[in-house]
C-alpha cells in the first residue's frame, strides 16, 4: 500500500500544478477575446509583465513541474512512461496557453505603440514663435548703417583689457578716479572690464595706422548702482576719424549729419565745451528734441535739447601712443550711449527694462 501511495503522489502533484495554473491563468484568458482590443497601452504592458511572472512560476527551475520532472526516474518502470507523458503534456499545455496569450499581448502592444507614435500628416503644423531683434540691437544696426554709408568701418575687440589700453593709452593719469576699484571692475589677475569702447580705437590705430575712419559699438562696464538711468553693463558706440588736416569742423559736420539721418533733416545740433583726458579740445553735443522739435516736452525736460554724448579732437598723446604721428595726422572722436538713446526714442522710464529679458516688454518691439 505504501508503494501505491508513493506512485500516486507524483501524479497528484502534476494535477495540482495544472489546476493552480488554471486558476491563475483565468485573468489572462480574456486576452484572446475581441474585447481585449480595447486595452490601453499601459494595461497591455501590465498584462505582459503578468504573463512573464506566470511563466516563471509555472515553468521555471523552481516550479512544481520542474520538480515533477525529477521524479520521473523515481517511479516504478511500469508507471514511468505514463507519468512522463503526463508531465510533458501538462508542460506543453501551459507553454501553449501562455505563448498564445503573450502573442496576443505583443500584438496589442504593437498596435497601441503605433497609435501613440502615429503622425497625422493632414493636421496643420505648429508654427514656431517668430522672434525679433532686441531694441538695442535694432538701434545699433541702424547706427552702423548710417556710418557705413558715410565711409566708416565697424571695429570690435576684447571686453577684458589691460590698464594700458583701458587707461594709459587714453591719456588717463595714474591718479584719475576712473582707475579706482570703486569705478572699474577688475579681475583677480589685474585685468579690467573695459569702461569705454575707446580701447577699440587704440587697437584699430595700431593695426591699421592712419588714415582711419571707424566706429566701435559694444558693451562696456562700470560700477554703477542700477537705477532707472544707470546700469553696470551698457552699450556704447564710439567713432574715430584720423587723417591729414582733420579739424573740429569735420567733427561737427559728421555728428550733425549722423543726427539728421537718425532723427530727421530738421534736427539741429549744438556743441558745449567740456573736458575729456583723451581729447583736446573737448565738447559735449546735444540735438533738438525729436519729439517736440525744440519747443519743450517731457522727453527733453522742457529744455528743447537732448544731451547725447561727448566728442573732441584726439589728444596728441593718444595718437603718439597708438603709433600715429600727431605732427602729420590729426583726428576727432565721439561717443554716445546706445541704450540711453534707445530709452529716449521709445520713451522708457526705466533703462533696466532693456536688460531684464521680460518677454511681455520685449514683444512690444516686434
């Protein structure tokens, strides 16, 4: 009787494994029905993982069927063939049903992923938002166009300079307040962020010599506290003309023509004596208000005039340092702030708006 019981136990074990599989497989039986077509991509991926786990539990090395296979050699020779067929039949049935379910799930996944990635070429495309030039860049390009038409070249150079180019070459004395760290940004290596684009004029004269006509637009840096009319970084454009016989008359004519082309033929220019270390004589220039025509308004502070920049005849020391003989050549220079002019033209109350990259502000200049 004991022998009979030992022979029956393996068969019972196989049947138990089959029934356990049947119970667990019930949730996957619907995958072969037409209703399975409504499964979402996420649900299909969950079912795929569930089938993989089911295969491991019932066909893996530690499954009941794997244990039953090892018992084939232990049953009596008479029962061995029948028991072996029973185990193989159960295994084949489980493999067939799981494989059929996996095939259905893979088909559903392929369809769902195809739908997700499908592109309807008949739909209208999404247009990228069209950008536009920043108002400072727009004004700088307008200034460049005017001076290029007058025969001037556009020069650019480094923004980090040595003391020589930032101060010495511009005839700025050693005790001048502009050299102090309170006014100029210095690096740890002793270099300085340029405080005016006049440095480009020195480089240009050293490269090209005389005669020379050029303007140098670009960023400059000064230790100013940000407020509605000041910023530590701002844009400047400086001009230089060096040739034989250049006089103050050429300077006045050039600046006046530039302002007429910028603001209209009716624009009037005036010069006021001033002082700059790199020019002698020096003058500041104003122009009649483009808004009121000189009668007085909010933009010109009821004066009828708008202050724009500084100018003068290039100091002989500056020419000499740059390698130009002041006994043969003379020249004039001028400079103005681009962002301040931009604020005036667009009637901005705060110059900092130009540098805050607020799209709500910038999109008004499209």
